[in-house]
C-alpha cells in the first residue's frame, strides 16, 4: 500500500500564478513554513547539486548526518530494507537520495516547487532509486499519509516560522516507536562564527542572509520540543564543520567533564516517538 502511494506521490507542478498563491496561503495558514525563506531558497535552487555552490557545506555534512541516521536505525532494527522514511524540507534531494541508497523507501517533501523539480530531475539519473518527491508541508502530509519508520529533517528547523509547531508535525508523521532525526545549529558564539560569519561574510560561499543566528535552536530547547510533542530524545551528536578546509565529522555531545562541548555549533538529534 505504501509503495503504491509513494509511486503516485507526484503532484502537478505549480505555475507561476499558483506559486504566488501558494506562498500567500502559507503565510496565512497554520503551516510552520516561512514564505520569506521559500523565496530565499527559490533564488538559489539551481545550485542544489553543485558541491562548490551555495549548498557546499550541506554536501560536506551529508555523509556524517546520514551515517548517524543509519547507525541509530540499525541499533533498533535488524535491517533498513523496507523501512519507510520521509525527508521533510528535502531541498534538492541531497539526503533523500542517500537514505534511499541505504534501502529505505524514501519520500522527500518540500514546500518549494523549484527544489522539488531539481530533486526529481536528479533522481531520474538512477531509475532504480526508491525515492519520490512531493511538494507539500509536514502539516499537510500528516493529514493524508501513512506513518513513517524514520522522519528526517536536516538544517530546516532554523528556517521555519514556529519551531515547536514544526517539531510537533515531525513527530506526528512518525509511527509509534519510530525515530525522528533533526539536525540544526546551536545558538552560540561558535555557531555564529562557523555558520554565519565565515561562510556568508568571509568566504562568501553561502549567500549573505541565508541564516539568522537568532533562530538557531539550542539542544536543550530541541529536547524540550521533542518531549512536548511526544518523543523522547535518545542520542545527540555534534557535527564539527570546518568551513576553511571543507570537512565535517561526528563527535560526542560531551567531552569528558565538558558538558555539551561537542554541540556548540552544528548537531544532530534522534528522538523516539512514544507508543
């Protein structure tokens, strides 16, 4: 049943007039999507698969993020084959394609039609890839989709209008006992340096204004949001990004007695839905 639904999760592409109407509706609806953020990413959507373009550091972070997801899922499941995953805010499909290659039946969703077009076009290069894309929001998907074994949202929460509402929608998409994965940036001086100052103002790889440091989410805040939404955090790791050498690797949350030392900038958290 899920496979049939996944194969047919291909809505008609919006025309320019429909896109304007959709953006206006989002700003007035209960969705956590920010119309301003949609417009921001629409302008650079043609760079999703350029490893030296505006999404350079998402390419760099992709492998360790998916490594964490794989390890966490396999700690709870004997195999990933046949599990259903949704990548919320999938953009051009960087993570969704990697998840599909792990054996997960993957649906990528994004409210930006330009990003969905890019993701679909890139996936056509591998017709055996078990991935589909749909232009929608997490809130809308939760109303008409089956529940998922893994819900993934990477570097998205810092761009939404209401972080707590967004987390509730992620947990709602998860089946009872399923895992929810969120990666984002802590709100610290180090994250301002690593994720804003260097990439946007010094190296000028990322367009200026892509990130608003005030919207970054501290791990303690994300834990509280997960628990309030009905999911218990089970693991949290730092993603140490070196924008100068273009490297990224996973580290533990704590360094001995130094609490939260590993999550002072980028991090990824897993939580298990109750039930």
